[in-house]
């Protein structure tokens, strides 16, 4: 390591230690929470920045003052001096400080902090202050950062995927503590011959939380000591008001948008004035990829949906964006209108699926994917065929480089003997897929084709109402193509799929037997239990009346599409029972029902169910998708042989049951 690098590392370590000492002292001595201690520390850091900006010498505590304060004495000169600086700080950073804000520290804690920082030059951009602050935040933010934090590997992946260039305007409308902006800044420094001062004017951030904006500003202030385009506002509000905050227009001006909007934490947006600003604030109608906006406002719309539209509004034509979204946005049938809207406004460049544990260390287990778009590059095929050969890139991350638990500890690559593998700098190598997918994408950009363990490409013109990885995965596409080549038939063409609720459910006091998903033996196609209820005691999911020779197959639950998928044949014993709507009943089969029963356990069926299923909390398959599952029908002789074997297995079980029931013991 060069001498200068050693010196920088030493300064970074020293400053990180000072930041931690200040925070820990406040936390331990002033009765504040970790978050409150961070808030007070930020005030001191901004006072320090202001003092250097105005070239005043007032940010100090003399040895005499410090000695008196540690001895329990008052020091009005010190307190007044810092308070005057804080008032100037409030005026200078009016967008993030309230006019009435006060320093809430004891005099001893304030003096301790000033003493630690007074001899550090924040205006020196050659040292490692920004990185030290980053590392400090990593150890102090975690407990309370939730919606404001995106894992660093995900941040860096999005930036590297979009490959920003110098002088491209980059914005994060939900910037939190500035992770995306800092990563973009570092990417540009590492990959181009540009100065820090050249990059900063092209970075823009917005967040509704003033405390978090203070963190974002401080990160970059410590790194480059210059004014920043980061404001504390609601980025869903009027674009003209946001333009006033930045003193420049931002609508249709951005080359890159990077965003991880809050989802599932804010409730729905119900403000009619705000909803009217968005096409997605209105209800949409249609089906089969043909949707249109109505004149009816939503009574409430989820913020992440509005953020998608806002991000597209910020982009200039040809601009690129990366946005982290719940998987429901990519697959749920009820949100097909959203995906049609996206295809109308932009070209889908890529979808990268993240494992469920991605955000667990940061407070949520929601399944997510990253959507990459390019504005005004329309997805659908055009008359001149310009999009015919274009492809969309799909990727799947399975290894994050950290544990998917609350600690999120790093996971490193090891050799066959359990020894850590290290890179050329003798640093341990993370066990992750992000770098593989980046390389796959670069290869894809060159040849418009890719198929590896983690990635594949798919014709853009064939992208229909869904955007999710599993739906387009090569193994699933190959299966469907194979079944089609074998003249497989849709399930809905082979039997009736019962959707009508039982009339018994209108008789509140009638006693009925009820069948749940757990009442099925998945290995033997059997209903093994039912429970008696008065109708008014039944769960709300109780729905369909069972007849003899009905086939019940699961359409909801974590096991659908797996080897534990529940399917059963209803015998005479269960005639008239009521089953949960977690099943669909297949009735009046046009083929031998024992063959169909067999087929519902095959890999051909299960893979299709898994491909079509949607929903994160409780996966399910829609009636439409269930009906279009393809059923392979072999030649009649083979079909009958299979049917006879399944029928014979049922007969053997019946005989075994009768034999057991005849056993008696005399005593």
C-alpha cells in the first residue's frame, strides 16, 4: 500500500473513532435514544460546516472552558458562542432546520463534541471524512433506518447497471440518507477523469424526512464541501414547487432516476388534489392488455405506484431509471393496468429478482425486484418492426453477500477446506451474484442475447401482462413450447372449474362438514378429514359444495406448485361437504378423471402452477391462469394404462381400510 493511502486510512479510522465517541457520549450521558443522539450530533456537524463556510473562529472550546465544564461549572461564553453559530446554521440551512430548533444537549456533552471536532478541517476534500461518516452511519443507523435504507450491494448494483456518465443529471426522489447519490458519485470518480466539484451539481435528492435529509447532505458535504441539490420535501407534490426548491426545472430533465420508494409503510395516498396530478391517481379499466384511464379518482392509491409515475415524469426522453418494487407490481393480475401504463411510457430494459431475505436486516421481508426502464422507448412492436429483435434482460440474485437475518453479517467465499478466498488486495471476497449479473448484462448489451445460471433474455415484443422473472424463465418457456408442440389442451377445455358458492351457506344454522387445505393427504390424493360447523361458524373462506368424483386442487398457499401441492379425489364419504376457496373444484371431466388426477401431481402441471402463481404473503393462482394450464394427453392406450394404475391404487387403499376395520380383539 502506498504511503498516501496508509495516511488516508489512518485519518479515516481516527475520524470514525471521533464520530463514534461523540455519539456514544451523547447517548450514554444525556438520556437520549440512539436516533435522538444522532439528531443532536448532526446539529453539531452542521454548525462546524457553517463555521468553516463563514471562516469564523467561533467553533471551539478553550482548555479553561472545557476544564470548568467538566468540573460542573457553567460557561456562558462557550454556550453563547455555539448558540449564535447554531442560529446562523438554521438560517443557512433553512430547508432542513425549523426556525425554533434548539440544541438539546447538556453543556458537558456539547463541549465534549466541540473539543473532538475543533481541530479537524472539514473544508479539506483530500481526506476520508465522507467514508468515515458512511461507516459511522452503518453502525448507528441500523436500528431505526427501515424505509430509508437500501442495502449497499443493491445500491451499487443499480448504479453499475445503469452506467452513469459525467454530466448526466441523476436524481433520487426518495433519497433517504443518500445511498444512491453517494454510490453514483463514487462510480463517476472511479470510472472517469472528473473532479468531485464537477459531479456534485448533477446529483439531486428529495426526501420528506428532514432528519434523513440532514444525513444525506452531511455525507456529501463531508466528502466534497460544496452546496448540494438535496431538499426536504414531499417528492409527490407539485413539480413546480420542487423546481423552486432546486432553483431549476426537474421535470423531463433527468438522465437517470434511482429510487427505492417506501412501500407498505405509509398507507394509501387519499388527498384528491394530489391524486389528480397523476394518471395513476385515477381508476383504469380493461382486460387482456387493453386498458384505459377513467375519469374516476381512486379513493386511495399506494405511494409506490405514484412514485413510478413521478420517476417517469422526472426523466428526459431516453433517460434511464432503476426502481426497487414489491413483486406484486410485477405479477398481480389486479395491477396489470400499471404494467400497461409503464409499457406506454417506457421500454422495459431489465428485471432483476431479489431474494426474500434482501431487506430482512433492515426491517422487512417483502419480496422485491428491480425494474430498469428507459423513457419513451415504447415496448410494443411497431408497424415497421423496429422492436422485433429487441430483448429484455432478466436476472436473479440468489447470493447477497450478507446473511438474510436481522444482523446482515457478511458472507465470504471459501475454498473446499473452509479457508477464506481473497482478492488481489488480500481482502476476503463476498459470496454474491451481483457482479455475475452485471457481467451478464454487459455481455447481453453486446450481442442482445444471454442465458446463464443467473440471467436470460426474452423478446421484448412478447412481453405481455407480467414482468416477473419466473413467468419468463427459460425452463418454463421450454416446457410450454414442448406442451404446445404435443397438442396439449387447456384445463378449462377438459373440465368445469367450479366457482359458484354453495347455496347451503345461506342457511345460518345448518350443520355442514368443512374441508381445509390441511385436510388433504398430498401423497395419496385423499381427503382424510373434515370438521363439522354450523354455517354461521364457518370461516369466511368456506365456499364450494363437494360432490362425489370431484377433484379438489389447491390454488392458494405457499405449497402450490411444489411437491406438496394439495390435490384430492372426493369420494362418496365427502358428498355435500363445503371446502375452502383455497381449492378449486374440477367437475364433469371430458377425460378419465383418474388420469387428470395423476397429471395434477406431475412436474408438467406443478411447474406451470409455480410459473403462474402470484402474491408474496399468500401465493395464489388466478382462475384465468388455472384454466389455461396445459394438460398433456398421451395416446389413448397410455392414458388408459395410467388411469387404471391410479384407479387400482385407490381400490387397494379402500381394501386396506376395510381389512383394518374388520380386525377385532376379544377380551
